[in-house]
């Protein structure tokens, strides 16, 4: 550290416009942005909270720290090869990304644009992804690496004696736990964005508590969520998210908790603090985010038929193509066009229960009579087929083939853990509980 020395106006002007200064300022802005991003993502880092102090009592000094900033690491002094790493930006094209990586070689750029395997690089130009290149000082490409988000592998472009080759290389991923927390200020979507939750994790949270709370209609300003989840990384870069291990949602003074537990035999599942299954046999709604436009009624004015007619289901408004989910495990009994229902799916569930999904735009690929489906699986897509004035889903809940109000019916409960499993579960829950408590102490960004 050193004290800042006086500088005349002309020296400042020359320095501010020199290439080295401009490059240094650009790198400082990049590091500032990266530090902000890391502070939000690195939620497991230590935080210290100190009492507020009187500004007049604080000794304030201006200090300049000399930090060498470099965009590349020299690997081979003889060949002048450098290892460069860049985060993909929102406005990036292949050309702009390669330019920042220092790759200007025409043969390399032609390979990246024309080689079929290398085309994945263009498809993976998503903000936040990291690309690593080994390049020469004259812009020639030695190698390039980019993680594949859909598999545990790296896309590699290498220079060989006869040109460039592109191949996939397996990678070993490291597992890290992330804690997150957020508060509803205006909507669920904005709260998860403010907490920087990956879309896959936000979707899992909806799936875990989907039988207890409607995330579109039930959440209110001030409701909170806290969770612990896995991420898989390679050389410090997050490749993909994993599974939520513990989660807590507080909505209108109602506390919902879920802990992941893998029994010695059978499938893992989420359980409450006392060992009861979080996964109810039926979800509350067949669409993750929607709104009810017409409820269950014995006499409703039909907008097309222009007459009073019973409406034995619930209508959910949603754009065409919105995924429709199976509310419970079951078997497809009907998947066809049926008059006023339009494209209709009927699922048979355990016991005397069945559910129907009408006005669909299309069925899920491979779905047909006799197909077994799991709770939360996409079975079709919202449409406007049959007697429908606009895109929506008509949903029915049936007991012994008779329609009942799905928003009022008492649904069956799941079977809890037995005594031996419960003992193991409680032991595993303690560590997860401690991490949830830690997350509560960390105030993350929330949309104001």
C-alpha cells in the first residue's frame, strides 16, 4: 500500500487516455462486477455484522493499493502461449467472444463456425458461462474449452498437425452446498431472481411444496423462503445445479419445511421435521403458475353456448404451450379429442380417483392410453381446442367417475417413515437444520 501522490492535470489527462490505463480501467470494472456476482452466489461465505458507528468517529483515509491485473497467464515463454478465461456476456457473439480471448486466427474462426461438433459453442453462448482458451500472442488458437451444461463433460477444440478437431472430454465434478434466502416483495419470480436462484432450483421448490401451497395465488408480500441446495462445479465454475436438500417457506404465518432423506432401500423423498412425507398423493394444481378464471359450479353461463350449464371443473388461464402436469401418479385412460373438451387426457389414479385435463393444444411426446405417469410429469400443453373462448386448461377431479370441486375436496395423506427410518432421518436432519438457520442470518438481495 502507498499514499496517493499529487499529479498535475496534464499527467492525469495523458494517463487516463493511455491504452494501458484504459485496459486497466476495463479490467477493474470487470473485477468489480465479478466480485458483486461472487458475493451473491457465494452464500456460504462468512459474514460479519457489527453495530452501526458514528461516522464522525471513524478515521477515514484514502489508500491506493497497487494490484497487478492480468487478463492472461503465460504458459510457454518460448511459443508465447497464454491461457485466457472469459465470462460470456449477454450481447456476445462468437466473434466478440473470440476477440476478448485473443483469438483472431482465420482458420480457427472458420472451424468454430463450420465444424458441426463445434457448433455447440454457439448454442452455449449463455451469459455467465466461462470459456477458456490457450492462444498465442499473434492470435493463433492452441485449444479451447467450454463446459457442457447438459452432461458431465467439456467441449474441447484442439489444434492438431492436420488442423483443428472438436471432441467431448469427461470431467469430474465437485459438489458444493449453497444456502439461499429470499423475501416476496412483489412476485415469486422476482424474489427468486433477486436471490439468484437457478431456474431448476426454483422449479424444484415449487414441486416440493406444490401440494401445500399455490405459488401463484397463495404467496403474499413479506413471505419468506430459505433453502440449502447442491451445485456441481468444475475448476471453480458451476456447471449445473443439483438437488434441494432442505427448504423452508413461511407464508402468512404458516411454516412449511422439507428435508431430503434417502432410505437404505427405496427412493429418496422429502419429509417434514417430524418425518411425515411432504409429497402428498395429489398436487393442488396441474399448472405451476396460473390463475383460476372459472370455478366449480352447478349453473354457470356458458360463453359459447349462451346458456346456463354446470361447470364440473376449474379453469386455469395460461398461454398456449404452457406445460400441464399430472397431479398424481397414474395411468393414462384417455388421450384423444372429445367434443367440447377438445384434446382431453384422463388419468386413473390409485383407488377411486381420476383427473381430467381438457382443451389441450397437444399431448406430451409418447403419451397414449396405458402410459404410466409420475406426479409432476408434463403430460400435455395448454391450448384452446374444443368449446373454448381463449387458451386455458379445464381441470376436473373425479371420485368414482363423478366430478367434485378440486379446490374443496379433502385429499388423502401419505404414509410416514417407520421407526427405524425415522431415527436415521432425524440424525441427517440436524446438519441441514443448522445450515437453514445459517441462511436466515444472511440477508440476500430482495426486490424492493
